C-alpha cells in the first residue's frame, strides 16, 4: 500500500522486520542478553507517513539530525504516540540548544564545552533533562562533529564536574572508507575508562559488528526507510 506521499508502507514494514531480526541474531551471536541493544530508527528526511508504519509495528525510538525538521514533523506524531523517544544525532548549534532540550529525549551529539554550557543552562531553565551522550570523532575527521579521542576524557569531566550533567553514553560515526570495528573498539575503551554504560554505534552497513563490540544503541536509517533523497 502506498501512503499519501508515495511511500510503500509494506516495503518499509518488511525492511523493519528484517532489521529487527538481524539485531536479535547479532545479539545472540555476541552472547549478549536479549533486548540489550536498542534500535534507534533514523527517520531524518523522511516524512511522517513513512514513519507511521514503523510506529504501528511498535518502534518508539527515533533519530533525527535537524532540529527544525524534527520540530515540525514530530509534534503531530507524538499526539498519537506519546511514548515516542526522540534522539538528536546530528550536529547541534549552541543557539538551537533551547529547542533541542524542549524536543529531544536523548541528545547524542554533545561534542564541545560551549554546547555543554548551553545545554546545562537550558536544562535548568526548562526543568526538562534529556539524557546526554558525548560524541567522539574516533577518526579525527575535520568535517565531522565530536571530540577527538584525546579530548574526550576532558570533555566528559567538564560536563560532569563543571556543568553537573550526567553523561550516559558515547556516540561515534566512523569514517566511511575505513573498517568500522577499530573505531567501535576505541569508543568502548573510552566509555569503560570513564564509567559510561551506553554506546551508540553502528548504522545500516555495520550495526552487526557494532553489536559484537558492545553497542547498546544502533542507529539504522536507510536499511529501514530506504534511500534518502
Ligand atoms: C543518517 C545517520 C544514521 C543512519 O545512517 P544509515 O546509513 O541510513 O543507517 C546514523 N547516524 C547518524 C549520525 C546519521 O547522521
């Protein structure tokens, strides 16, 4: 069945089911507890009616990259599915911190002190505390967000001690042209030495490897929704 904007809802549902199966299989293969890996369905650039079939199948955690897009897309969906959990996974400008705190349940892209400061201020003001992950630029790519591996311990400490923020997880996006596993292993090491429990790593192409290396959250977009325009 096609939705209003031409999405093949049946295809989205089928792809969603096979991603869920692959996650369960990888979790078993890694001898990890069932349900220890949360699927964050990345719905950026897809309209609400592509997302509805996945909501109807029970998916509740979604990732978005752009504050403005999420702000127009999600409020109507949330009226119908109030238990949706929205993850901010894109670069966050400090001047969008207020909107992000109001809208998101998890902000995965805390990557510099100035942003931590703004988030702390807005959390105080709003009395609403999204869960926070620090993004690590494991490949040290200049065009990518995230603290360098060398700076990440300091940033985590600053978040905790100076701004009294709880850092629940780490997130990374490995370089596209490299094998991802060393990057996942590095993220895991940084988390361990900082006493951090959650690891958001793995996307459509590599979520199984990420699960093998301890991912607690995998962010999967195109394998569910299809190719983005
Ligand atoms: C778009 C995006 C994803 C999803 O990527 P797919 O390859 O479509 O699964 C995951 N994480 C981040 C940070 C993204 O920007």
